[in-house]
């Protein structure tokens, strides 16, 4: 078995090495008219929720929520997230109730069969800024702003060899937040000479699907006022909203990692016991 | 080997009462306690047990997931997210199930490679091997349809691409595709029938597993030497010896499984599958799950027409052929020696085959262009060449190393060889 594993590892590594050259060749592209996106890979940031003991920073999530509410939610829905889950950000039940009441959602038909709006309650989800996808597209030059509920898990830049192997050991799962942060801070760079930017789009070398996107730079320094004294800079905003979106996409992350630690401890101890039992049972049999 | 008489003796009254009416305890005792297994099995032989447990795990998590899942194009995506967010431990069930599929395939590939290495498919175990290939096929169908159920972008477009393969066949192709889809494109009927079949097939797998284990218990297990069991000293009782060894391998495997579930739950998945299916937006690269990538690479390697067969049909035939060829492996291998341990050339080409399979997997994840296509073609040629040319040829021209007389002799020789001169090891009772 040891031989088989060693053989497997050697075989895998050999082929991977042989092909990393081909991979690099593929990555090389014309600076003015690139064919592979994103043009630049996102930087890896330090996130509190990374690694085996990762946890969300509630203060940061609250700041992120403020950014979502004041900036992003003008165009981006977050359909899958109910107000009640905001208690996980450290708010009290009353605070969540008050927060929800700031939104209006369509009520069930009344006795006359009319649908009127009512104040949202904690059981409601964040309402969409547009009544339907067509309205969203019409208001945004044909591009529907994506829903934000899962965006932090639905975007990740391909890691490539050998990083994707190293990720198994470093437990890198933060491609989504890294990407969002890179995108938000990546506006304002000047495109390389000779590059044609389509009308109504904005160059961003970190955009995953093309050289430019329909959204203009959404966040600027000083745009959102923080109550906790954190720096009101684009870099800080971008980190906070990315962390918040990671929470929105994976609300049970902390519970998952905590459970995982207990499971791992159990399994390792159990493996030890079974191994001792195995040694004992096989002690008098040559094999 | 096990066809002989039973060593089960009912002791208590109730055991005797049951044994006279339905000897199920006797069957269990003879199959999983007294059943003799070769004493020299290594941990590569633990994967059969691991696979049985993975099947159980997938069925258990799957049954609970099905209680919360809605097979409707308008509801499927949100119902899965509801499981992830609102169902008690739903995130755990769902990650266990999705990562469990990957672990299932990891284990089955090791299991198959082990069979190829030690020649487990050779007579008299041909049917055992063929049943295993049938299980692999059923697993592939189950996994493919399961991947469609969350109704993400990769679900939808993967289903579109894979069902599209069938249109490559002349005349019968289009009707087959329409039967699979329940219409002309992937839509609600497709999702419904895939859900139904995804629930059905695992139980068919379980049925074939019973036959697989039955066939195994008739012929007995192979072992790293490839020599058949000759005497009682060659074997040990399944319980406690194999049970505890398999249990240790199983716990180690579960550590790996848990590591992915709790720390890297989305590592094996594709980010696009967290975007709801949209029939108007095609993803930049449509890639299947990692366990299908080698076959996907072979499909795309055929970029040329061969006579009346166009490149599309050629690719599909190659892809189906890459599994179909496994059915005749027992008759392709002409070697008189079973295990690669005693076959230096086969051993070398076997490891090249493994490396080639990994390379094809990586190529399957790359876009089909330039050098990648060329490498895929080379890899495909080796994949088939290994079975069609090397297997028959090596058996005829290779000079195998000297085989020990028995399993016991091999075991004792191995344990004595550290320090003491070899060759004095044979156990006296196995001579002659």
C-alpha cells in the first residue's frame, strides 16, 4: 500500500510538472487583447474566517451589512438571506425587527384582493431592488446585477498548478472574498495601450469574465460612515463587504469548522485505538 | 474455497430455532466471521469495505436530503440552499453527500487500480470483475444525474453537453436524447426523471454489490502474490483479522473524507454551480466533475474524422469504449502470472497507465485547444494501447520473476529477509 501511494504521488507529480510548462504557455497572451480572464489574479488576503479555526468578525460583518444596505442593495438583491439571520451578526431580536421594518415587502392579497406593501418582519428575506429580471436589466444597460446571496461562493479565479494542490494543505477556500475585494479595488486602472473598451463598460483587470464590466466603481473612499472608528477607505470597505458576503453565502461556516475540529479529534483518537487493536490481533500472525 | 461446509454451530435455543427456519445468522457467520482470507492482504484491499460504507453513507444522507429537496426547475436551486441554511445540520448532510460522491470515486479508482495491479480480474474471477465494472457504470450514471439536481449552471450545462453525446449516433441518437431529456432540451421533465433515477440507481448498485460480494466469496480473495490459497496456513479468519485491518483503513479514509467535508467542502465543486441554471447563459468552460475528467479528455481528443465516423461520434465511441474495454480485460491479459509484483515490465507499464490517467484528468479540465489536444490524443492512445496491445503482448514475451510456492512461504520469506539469508523461509507444512 505504501508503495502504491508513493507510486501514485510520483506519477501524479511527474505528469503535473511536465504540463506546467504547457500551462504557462497557455497563460501567455497579448496584453492589448487578452483572451483569458481575469487579466490579473486577485491577491490573497488574511481573513478571520480562513483556516481550521476560522470565525467571522461580527464587527466586520456589521460594517459589511451597512455597505450592502447603503450601496450595493440599490442594484443587487440578496434573495436567500432572511432578516432573522442578522442576529448572527450580534444584533438583538429588537434591533433585527427594527432593521426589517425599514424595508417594505408585498403583503398577501387583502380582503378586496389587492396587494399592498407592508413593513418587513424578521422572517422576510431582503427584498429585491427590482420587481423582475427584465426591470433590472433595463435599468442597468442590459446586464442584470447578480444576486448577492451566494456570490462569495459563485466566483473564484482558477488557481492553476501547483497552487490548486497546495490549497488542499493550506485549506484555501477564500477565492470568493479575495476575488470580490480585488474587483472592488481594481477599478480606475488605465487599460493597456491599444485596448478597446466597449462603450458603457468599465475596465477592470480583475473581472473574471472579460476586460471590462457594466458596473462602474461602486465604492469610493469616505462613502459610507462607520460608527466604530474603522478607517473609511476603499480598501477597508472592500474587505468588509467581502467578509459580509462570505457570511451571506456560508452562514454555518463557524459551526462547520468547530464541528470539524471535534470530528477530527474523535477520528484521530479512534484511528489510534483501532490501530492498537489491529497490532494486538495480528501480533501472533506473520503477514 | 468457501463452497464447503459451514462451521457455524448454534448454541442457544433461539439460535437453533432460527437456524432451522431461516439460516441468516449462519450465512452472516460464514461470510463475515469464519470466512477465510489470505493472511498477506495489504491496505489496498481495504477499499472494498470502504466502498460498501460509502454507498451506505450516500444512501443515508441522500434519503434525508430527498425529504427537503424539490425536483422542480423553479424550486430546486432554492430548496438546496434551504437545506444549506435552514434545515438542521442540512449543511452537513449536503456537504457529506456532495463530497461523499467524490470520495466514493476516489475509493473506486484505487479499488480498480488495485485490481489491475494484482491481476484480480484473471480466472476464475472474471464475473467478479465484470460485476465491478457494472457497478462503476451505475455509479457514473448516478453521479451524473445527482450533479444535475442542485440545478446550478454546471448542472444544467453538464446535462446539456452529456445528453448531447447521444445525438452523435445516427438514426437512434435523437430519439435516445429525447427520451433521456423528456423533451427537446434540458428542462423540468429532465430534472424530474433524473431525480427519480438518482434515487433508484443506488439501490441497483446495492443489488449488484451483493452479487459482487457473492462472487468474491465463491472464488475467494486474491492477494498481493497472486497465488491461490493452497492450505489452511495461507489464510486467517475474516473476523477479527480482516475486520480490524479494514476498520483501520476505513477510519483513515474517513479522516480524509471529514477533512474535505469540514474544511474544504467546495474544493471539488465548481463555483458556477452556485449560480442558478440559466438556459440563456453558457458558462465560459463547461467542465464535468473531476472523476469524469479523464473520460472527458478522451472524448475531446478525437478531433478528426475516421472514414464514415465523424469526430463527434468518434469521440463518443472512444469515451464509451474506454469503459466498455474494461469488460474484456480478463481475456486481454495473456499472462500466466497474476500479480504485477512478479511482472517487472507489466509493473512499469501499469504505473505509466496510472500517470497517464491522472494526466488525462488534468487535460480534461483544460480547454480543448493547441497542445492540450495533442497530449490528450497521446494519452488516449496509451489508455487503449495498454489494454489492447500491452496486456496481450506482455503476457507472451515477459519473463516473470520466480514465484513462491505458497502464500505462507512468501510471507515468511518477506519477514525473514531483513538480516537473514533468504530461501530458508518456507514453512514445512506447505512443502509439496
